[in-house]
C-alpha cells in the first residue's frame, strides 16, 4: 500500500458502524488521528488504531480542543464525518472553517441546495469536500463501466437493481428510520447505487417512483443509456425465498440486459482505496456527487404511482 506524508485527522461520529473503516484507512495510510467526537462513549475500538487519540462526547469541548491544537502548532488536515445524514452539512462546514478538507460518508447532504452552499464555502476557504463513493472503486463496477464506455455509443441497456439489507426493529427507532434525519430508505441505502448508475450510464432523464414506505421503495429511472428498474428494502421478508432458506439476510443484484454483475465481494478495502485517492488529490468532490443527491431528493418527494408502467418485478409482492 502506498503511504502518504503524515496528515492529522479528526473523526466525527466515531461510535458508528462505518467509523471503523475510516479508522483503519487513516492508520493504513500512515496518518494520525488527533481527536474524535461522538455523543456515545462506547468507542473502545479506537484502542486498536489510535489509543493516544483524544476523545470527546461534547461538541463544544471538541471544537475548543481543535482550536487549542491549532494555537499550539498542530494543523488539522482532514475531518472524517461518519455522523447521521442530516448532520453532514453542519459537520462539513465545521471542517472547512477549521482549515481542513472533509471526508464524508454518503449521502454527502440530503438536499441539492446544500451542495450549492457548500461549494461557496469551499471557494471561501480553499478547502475541499470529498465524498466516499466506494462503488466507483469496485473492480467489477469499473469493469462494467469500461465495457459500456467501449461498447456501441447509441446502445440503451436494460438494468435491474435489487438491494435488500435486512434490519431489525431498532432501525425504525433510530435516526435511520426518521425521514427527516436519514432521507428515507432510498437515500440511506440507495444513494451510492444511483451515483454508480449515472456514472456508468449517464444523466437521469426520467424519475418515477412506483412504491415507497418506511422500509422499502421501488421505481424506474430512464438514464441517457439505460432503463433502470430498482428495488430497495430493509425488510427481511423481501429476501428471495431461496436465499432466505440458507439464512442469508442480504441480497444484492444488478443485471444488465439479463446478465448478472457479480459484485458481492471486494468491499473490504474500498475505504482504504478511497483514502489513498483522496490523499493524492483524486477524491470525489461535490460536483460529482450532486447528481445522486438530486435523484434521491426527487425520489423522496415524489408521489408513488403504484404498479403502472415498467416497474421492478419485486414490487408485485408488496401490499400497497
């Protein structure tokens, strides 16, 4: 692995599930975590990576500590953000105004106009917002993009996207089950798929939602070079029976003109790869993530039309 010149990181949301991938990536790229923040204090995993790092449960003390480090000559280079979706905008602003670049989990923000405002702050501060769009670095997805790019330029593909990741009752009590905080299921578990699809097949020309509720959503996207039927769910009952029988709680499938794209593996090191690219100045910025944020915003605010038109086959099993 290529090592970078040592940089100083802070991490907001260190108690969360995804935060450990960021801790590992910071360590594996030979950098330092100077401080982290989370209102929850079950963060013993820090010891495996940065046992001497400072930790705070109150934002005000964390903010003051970052100021103190700067006065003492320790510059903050990056702030990694792993907090609930609705807090990303505020925490990105914190990073930029402290003279650091931001590395933010998906979705970078919930609304398109938030991106416009953040781009203004980027100009004011000279810092950059990097979004984790790890599917763009997955070998199978890169292979698919190369195949489409090198194929007939006027060909339009038929794509089916299915992603079911079972969640228990806790999910709906947590911020993830709150539409105002997570953006709903299509935003929370789907935004990086929409990014990947538009990255490969071009801009959205039509966006239709067939079904949408707290636990699942399905719809149709007409892209420049693809007709996409999509279905997303956190309900274990939606797992196909043949997979449920063997105890599988996650089902992920993408077919292009009927051919399955195998990408179930290969996710382990994608955050490390993301950090390597960001440290080389090749991170995915606000302009690149803007299209997917516009897509999920439209989905979230659309009125579902029911089982009309070209809908995903899994929608037929849903009681409307």
